[in-house]
């Protein structure tokens, strides 16, 4: 393991925000593929946590095991992604060794969103009810459709006397979302079960 990679425990509130695609240039830079178009959290923290690639992408990976902390020396937007340089990663070989690594930050390191804005990770697991108090489901995921995001809800329905898991989607826009109460872990929507 390089001196730049410091063995560390993954924070309990860690959120995976992207992965290292490959080396970029010859001076230790890496190309980053963020999981979201909003990269503000990556720019807000100079300490990142790296984990090895998932098993299906880890062929030949040997840079480290477990979790390591790295200090971001430089980060900038380049083309359709980001490029970063870490303290102690000084050449292309060291950068190539990190290919596929998953990048996480503690949720507590994210900058506070402005009024009416939310990080997707804060919406996952919230219960969604309509104006009449009918439970519509639990936010399992969000989907970016370009101009808007869509809440992907999971709920249980009964079909022919048997319960099964089902999915419902609601556009995450003011026209349909009345309120988001993170403290109560609840979203109120202008939506019906038969939409």
C-alpha cells in the first residue's frame, strides 16, 4: 500500500459518491465518475475514503484491502466528469493502481443544502403519503430523467389474496410534492394510488 493511502475505518454515515475510472495524464491524476450530476459534496471535502472495486470489477486489483483515507490535493471539472490528484500519488502507475476504487464521504461532511433542496441520500427510506393520508410507499431510489427527478417508491400490494412488492413513481417536482419533512421521515404528495 502506498504511503498516500492510510488504512481507515469507513465512517458509519458514509455515502458512495463515485468511482475512479482510470489514470489521467502522467502526474498521478485520476478520472472520477460521479454517481450524481451534483458534485458539490466531492468539492466540499478534501478527505475521501476509498474502497476496492466491487468483486465483479476487482480483477487484478491489489492496491489495498478494506478502506483507506486519501487527501485530495486538487480536483477539477474536466469534459464530462472530474479529475483529481491525491497527496502522495505522484505518477501514472500509482494512479492506475486505483482504477475502479469506490469513493465515499461521510454524510456529515456534505454542505448544507439550500431551502427546498435535498440530497438524494436524505430522501431514501422516507415514507410517502398522499394528501388524504394514504400510504403510497417508501422511497427506494431516485431516478434522474433529465429536467426532473423521479421518486421510485416500493410498496406492498395484494393480488389474488397474496401480498407482493410493487413499484410506484412520482415526479419530484413542486406540482406533486407538497412537503418533505426529514425530521419526521415523511413526504406528502398530491398523488393517488391509481395514477
